[in-house]
């Protein structure tokens, strides 16, 4: 992966993400319920605690579950929920071993279309549709992996000039813009939920028969 990313906002962690495709996949897996920088620093922390310069799917898949979980639980923890995330990382690596011979690049190397790439990512343990679309966008925007139709497969995350996800983070300023977008989306969802509840209450009230 001949690129330079700044997803973790930490030089050593970003250097690993730039050269190691498994680190990028693991970082994306960890990116939920924690700050983005924390999630994408995780692969570097795991590699360092394993005494390695890069991550190896076969080695992680073969690790004893309790021993591997201990690597993520050790303070500072790799994630807010390090035990469950340790299981997910190992499940991801076992899938890569079983389906791709342990080579994470094979997930996208010969994907002919964006739709095919999205389907392969969606089949990875821990990768739902949204996470898969964001990773398609990340591969296209920052790693140069651009099969035909990749922007369409990534949905809104593939839009040029958007600041919707980690795919659009190239430094502190863009990180702030992505965070601002997420706050706006949360507020919009909260407002919509409140308005829907008020409308339901109004409808229910209108349907009552007055007593007397």
C-alpha cells in the first residue's frame, strides 16, 4: 500500500496504517463507540504488544483467545470494549485465513467492480453495510483502490469533497469537519425523533372520544 494516511493522528500508528492492509482493516473494525483516532491507533498498539512491526492474520487467528484478549485489555486498553473487540479481530483474521489465504490485500486486489468489493467487505466478520461502504470510500480516496463504480458502491461516503467519515480524514482540520458533520447528523436524528413522537401523541389525542 503505497500511500500515507493520517487517520490515527499519531506518526507511528499512521505509518503502520499506510503500509499494512490488515492494520487498516482492523482499524476500521475497531471504529465504533470510540474516537476515530483511538480506533485507528489500535492496530499499532496490538502489533507493538505482540512484538511485531506489522500484523499477520495467520498469527492472530492462531493466538489463544484469552492471551489475545489480554493484549487488548492491557492499559491503556485498545478499545472501550477490549474483550469483545479481541474476539471480533480474531474472527476477522480467521476469515481472511480461510477465504484469502491470510492475505488481506486479496479482499480488494482483483475485485472487478465496486459492487463486488462492497460484497466482499460486507462478508467480513464485524463489517456491516455502513462500515463496508466507508471502507470502500477509504480505499478509493486514500489508498488508490478504485474498481469501476467504487464511488457508487460507497454511497454518500464516496462523494468527492464530502466530510462524512474516516475516509475523508487527512489531518486535524478534516477530522474536525468530519466530527462536525457527525454532530449535525446526530442532532438531526434527535430532532426528527422528537417531532415524530410529538406527532404520534397528537394523533393519538385526536382519536380519543370526549367523555360526558
